[in-house]
C-alpha cells in the first residue's frame, strides 16, 4: 500500500495512514508559499470530504470527491477556467504577495559551534480563498464554514506546521465575480509568517591578503 | 481583318437610383421584439460590489499589521524593522 503524500492534492489518505506522512522533495527545502497553498487545498478537501465534519446543514449536500463530478470544487485559482465550476460551489485558492521582514542586522543571527555564520529571515504573506456560489447567501454561508474551519484550527495548524503565524485575517464582502457574472464570491484572507534559517559553511579559512605591489617591487 | 462585333456599353445611361424599385412603405404593425439589455449589464446587480479574481491583491504590510498587531516601524538610521515592546 502506498503512503499518500499530503503535498499531493489528488490524494486523501485514509485514517490509518494519516499518521504516516512522507515528506516530498518540496517539503525538504523548508516552507514556501506553494506548500502552504497545497496545505490549504488539502485541508479544505478533507473537511468537505466528510458530511459529519461540515457544520452547515445546507452545505452537506456539496461534498468533495476526487473526480470531476465532485459536489464542490476545491482548486487553486491557476486551474480555474470559464465553465469549470458550472453550477457547483467552489473554493478557489490564490497566492498573494509575500515580503521579507528583516529581524536582525544583516540577517546574521549568530554563529554555530563550528564558527559558521547562521542567518535568519522572516517571510510574511497570505493566501486568499474565494468562496464561489450562484447565490449570494450561499456564498456567505460557504465563507463562514471556511472561516470557522481554518480560524478555529489555526493554533494547531501553526504549531504542527512550525509556522510563525497563521490566522484568518479578513473576510471580504459578498461580491459579484467580474470574470463569471453568474457567481458570487467572498474572499477570505489567510495570513501566515514563517522563519527561514540557514547556515553558510566555510570549507576553509579565508586566505590572508597580501600586497601585489610589494611583490612587483 | 476579321470582323469584331461591338460590345454593349457598360451602362445604360440611366442613374441606378432611378432604376431601383420603389421603397416599400412600413407596415402598420411591426413585429414586436422583447428588449434585451446589453451583455455587460445583463447580470450585474446594481447594489452588489464586484470582485475580480485577477486583480485581487493583498499587500503584505496589511498582513503583517494584522498578524503582529502594529505597523512596521522602520528605524531612520539603520533602515531595519524595530522590535516592539507590545506583546503579540
């Protein structure tokens, strides 16, 4: 039995294999916005996969399935094209800009026991989950479900993923989508921050400088 | 020299507006067509704001303020972000 990877958006592992997570090559390089987007997509797909986890009664008929006829579409915004959602509700996740926050002078955090320089940096950014539905009230209910799910589990998510911050920072107004006039959308902004540390290891001591003019003379 | 028959002239000498059939007078009862607004305003709700997934942007400074509870304080001499004594 293959162990599914949580970074793989197509797979929803069973309860027995949820404890065994295989870290892909992307995850080995530390956090990056693409991984957080994949995690959000995976988390929301797991939530809408089971009707017992959906708190709103009206949304329990729209369950996520791993095929084209899913009740609710949960994808990154890059995969969305006109007509993909059809008449279904949808959660589209978009990645926003992120910025480096300087914590210390020159990013130099200190030195290791071997004398190598250790650096640190803080990255702050966000993702937006667009909750789409044909009805404005239903889009608001869908947004409330997503806000509660991610907002209430935010302390656990931040702790287990090792993020510096993770929170639902803003829920926008119910608006009409310009790209699809027959859909309403509610944007939910999820802010995050992670710290990146790295060490520059010197293979040899720096060479001592000498004057070339002295040799030529 | 062989005989070449003479061709007809390209015009008859009568202006085309004189040769056209007289315009028909409009009938009393024309076919009624339902009014359809232009496509741009077909489904636009007047009191609902619009949102573009393409142009939606969230500045990182706004996220930093929401997560850490204060605005960025930049030291004017070093250009570094200053730590705050306010608990976050």
